[in-house]
């Protein structure tokens, strides 16, 4: 993963990365430190509840620590859009596995029985900035949904195993790139609007192709009025849906350190 991040930075040096958000698989101290060095930005991951943290000169599980500090209910914006409520508590704690202090957050969304625990590399960020920034990680799940459900690369894929997965992913990305040239997609991008979903564009192009086919068959007999009526019906039935993968026009939060907290971050680095 670190190699991919380095390759991305080299290939897309003009893109500013403000947050790296990953799941628990990459919650190691080495990953957080090296990813932060690659982009010079905040890195957020998850850690397990049994991870040991420093508390009153002892090491206890992070879940046990936050049982004593349950936090409060707050409103959280999900990817700059809808707002939900969650229990949130945070502290700058020494994480034994990382051998340094981190910004550790316990968060429990409504309807969940157990909290999850976030860890952030830059301790000068505010708690809510970290929590809302981490919601962007789920954009990966939105991509998987598009990939499997809308583009046919799920269980019905004709090539199984690793080779089939790689080829399916390449075909999926090529399909995405081709759809960027769709006139309505171009119009959205040029006007700084959220791009349309792959699924809605595919449905649209399928119907357009069908109309073109019918038109070519019936043009000689000149049933123009009927075709025009059908085309109007298509416009009324099929609508392009805004994509949650594209964030234009949404409030993304500050996603930046808070100058007033620099001293706390510095103090936390010098104490256990």
C-alpha cells in the first residue's frame, strides 16, 4: 500500500492530498508514520479495542479506557452530506504498539452496540475534523458497489480468481473513463457539479442506443411522431442520480490542523 501511495504521488504530483483514511488493516504505527511522510498530511485508521494505551503510568486496553470516558452525543456530517448522531470521545494517548502518542477517538453510531476506535497521526486536528474526515474512507465501498452491481463485475463475472478480478477492475475503470466523455457528464464536470453515477449513465446510454436502433429501422417509413413521443417518455422516466463519490458543493469541513492546538500536540509528544 505504501508503494502505491508513493507511485500515486509521483504520477499525480499536482494533486493535493489532505487526508489518508484507511481501515484497521493499515492501523500500524509504521504505516501511519510512512504515509504521513509521503503526503505530509493527516493519516487516520482504526485500531482494535484491545490495543494498549498509556493511562496513569499503566497500559490498559483502549476499550477499557473509553468505558471510563463515554463522551457525548454529537452531529456528524457523512462525506459532507447527511448528518447523523453518534457518541464520540477522544484523547491524546500513548499507543503502545506505535511506541508514541496518537490522537485516539472512540465513536459509536446510532444503532451500533459497540464503538469503533480511530487513531490519527496529527494531534493538532480537532476531534470532529478527524471523525468527519474518516467518513470519506467509505467512498471505497461506494466504488465497490458501482463495480459489482452496476457494471456486471460481481458474481456473474466470466473470469474468476485473481486474474479475473484484475481484468474486471481494468474493464470497470475503462468503462468509467469512457463515460466521462458522455455529453451530460461533461456538462456536469465543466459546471463544477457532482458527476452522475456510473449506473445511471449506463442505463441512459442503453436506452439511447435502443432509440437509435429503432430510429434507424423505422426511418424509412417515417414514423417520426411516434419516435418523438417515445423519446420524451424516456426523458421523463430515466433521471441521472448525483454520485456520492464526487464532493462538489458539499461542506467538507476544515480538514486542517488547528493553530490553537499546536501546543497541545507538542506537549503530548513530550509526555507519556
